[in-house]
C-alpha cells in the first residue's frame, strides 16, 4: 500500500489499488496509483482507433448514475489547455506540439451530481504513439507550462490572463503530469482552477479533464492507466489480439 503523497495535483493521497466507485456517484475516495509497462512492452507498438475504443472505461468506473454521453474516434491532433499564442518564448514548443499525431478515442461522461459540485462532465481521451513520442509529448507540455506560466489573452472585453502550472505525478503509469490552469480578468473569470491529468502507459496517453474536480481527475486517470495496462498491453493476463493492434 502506497502512502506517499501524490504531490502532482496537491494534497491527494495514493493507495495501491483503486476503490470501487461509490454507488452515489460521488468522487470515490483517495485517488489510486496504477503501474506502467516500460521495459516490458515493445516501445514502438501502436494501437488502432478500434483498440483504443475497446479500452475506454465503462460507465460504471465513473460511479453510480454516470452516463457516457459521447464517444469520438479520430486522429489525435493538437491538445488544448490554453491559449499560448501570447507567449513568444514558447513559440518553438507550440510548433512542436502541433506535430504530435496518433490514433485517438475519446469519451465524454456525465457524472451524478455531488455536494459542492455543479454539472460534472469528465472527458477521457486515449492516444496511441510510439513510447518515445508520447513521453516527449508530456515533456513538451511540461516545458510549455514552465516557459509560459502567465499568458495575456486578447479579448473584445477586459484583458484576460491565463495562469499555467504543471506538476509531475509520481507512481502513476510510466509518467504522469497534472496541468493546472486559471483565468483572471474582467467579471467573467474568478481564478478558479481547472485540472487536466495526463498519464502515459507505454506509448498510450490517457488525457483526463474533470474541470475543477481534482480528486476525480486523478482517480479516473488511475483507472484508465490500469485498463490500458490490462486491455492493450496484456500486463494482467489480458490484452488485444495481435491481429487487431497496429504495428509501427
């Protein structure tokens, strides 16, 4: 049982195995860690959109009364998370970010209402690339946050400033990053944080957006990492048939 603090997104404790989702649909306790597959799987192996779709989490993994409201397949392109165009020092990183491509599958899930939260929507996107490319993707994201921690955004109304921070999360997959963003300015933005949790298992990325619900974001990312490990890489005695998965 791991008791170390997952410092990536703040004060969130980690345990070795995910707890089952609460029947009420509330965030399911302490987020959990999930192992990766580096050193045990072919680093250049890639998966198809169909493989990734089959590895998406079932609705029950998000808690009681959760409902998958959409599933989209397609080539992964630029991953959002802010308007970086106002940061001149990050120009080369922004350019490199647009060059990452791979098969993708994304699901949108509506969670049950919970105390202290309004409408709760979580998105989970799985992306397949060779492991070295997916690792570089997370490194570029981290460097971009460090290079451009504050970005002024031009709007038709009052000036808006985006605040960016990225923290590494240890013991989650092979590599994980928590991206924290806030917007301030005018009457519309109150500086409330929004979280994105990006976890890599081999060459597969799980990109999780849960808005301001930090605990749910990390918990869902851990479950997604475990499912990738089992369903795609067969690290738990399962996995897709070689005839279904692509090869680079």
